[in-house]
C-alpha cells in the first residue's frame, strides 16, 4: 500500500527567486500549498499547487495554512538597507504561528557560516533566525546553502555568451554553490521520509568549491569559448559609490553591496565537509553540470 502524498506548505516562496524550488516540489508529487498575499497571480503561475491568501507576518494566517501540513518550507525575505530586523521579525511571527499549529517539521533555507554573528545584514538575519528556530521547540532542518547557481549564472546568460561574467570582486576568493533544483529533490527524497527530521543545520552545497579564476575555466569549458570575469575596478567601486542612493530608495542593492564587500574579503565556502559523504544516495548537482546544461539551452 503506497503512502499518501506528503502535505507541504511553502512560506515566503511566492516570488520569482523561489520558482525553481516550487516547480521542483510540484514535479516531486507533493501536495503543495503556498501562502501568498496576492494569491491570484501565484495560482496562475503554479496551477499544480493550492494557493492560500495570507501573510507570513500574521501568526493567525500561518497557523491556519499549516493546520493539516506534514511539514513547512520557509524562505525569509531579505531586509533592505543592510538591516536584518525586518527579516527576523517575520521569522518570529512564522514561528509563533507554527507553534500554534503544532507543526511537525520546519525546513528552513539559511546561509553558510550562520553559526556565527556577522556585520552583514543578510548573514546576521540568518544567524538570529537559526537561533530562534533551535529554541522554538519545533522539529526542524536547516539547509545552509551556498551561492545559488540559478541566481549567479542563469540571469547573466546573454552576457556570458558575449564572453563576460559580471562578478566584480577579488578573483582569488573561493565560493561554494547550491543548485536550487536540488533543494526540493532533497526535501522529497530525504527530509519527508520517515526519520528525515535532522534537528540540526547542514551545509547544503555541491561537493567542490571554486575560486573565481577556476570558475572562468569552468565557464569557458561549458561555453566552448573564453569567458572573463568583470574586473573589480571600476564596477565594484561604482556600486559602492551608489550605496547611499540605494539606501535612500530601499533598493535590494542596499543589502547586496555589503554582502559583495564581505565576499570580496572572505569568499563564501563550506568548511564542514560535503553532502555526498553524509547522504551517499543523494547526488548534488555539480557546477560543471549546471553550466553545461545552461549553455545547452
């Protein structure tokens, strides 16, 4: 006798950034419900999912949408002006609603190194939210993701085809990567299976990390021609000079630029081992595999 379809609620996933994850959940055969402030356009985008009207910042909405769920998948929205307080506040409301609903498993996408505080708002928010989750009394799994392949490379395809990669930071810094398409596969095949609740954080990244100079080689191999990274000067400094404008207008770059500064100094890579050794039956998408498929399109 087959098991009934797992019921998963997606929180903070109504925007375009989460599209690869949501499509993966639908393709994975889950009974998926998405919480959205404006449900109509989300329902048109994802006809294979149920869409419920409500807000993450309203614990009552969260509790209601989670009422019969086996698990919830949470992505928290990035705060503007390098300020983590808004993202943290929303997480508190979600956790309040999840506790009221008696949620059995919360799956949260976080960032690498979120076990330590940071002056960068995006990273500090995840540090604080991880602490809140661990103290909430809800069974949980935290996926600490690397740079999303779909976010770093896919929107830049036209520029890549011209031989340029827009990433104006120190070319010797090293990065770990995560394919967003791997997240729903892992949730379905590992986390929603019996015994899949980890009650801890794991670095959810591909097996190999790359300095940017090596990424240039991987891009060239996938494309069949040379691709060079945009020099740090003058692009990085132009972005930095515009930071007061981005702060004034509450543009997403008001938080992204401090993150770029952090990457320029430190890179962004996992130091805790690899997924393949802990979950040998689950194959993470490698960066070369993703780039090859990208250029095949």
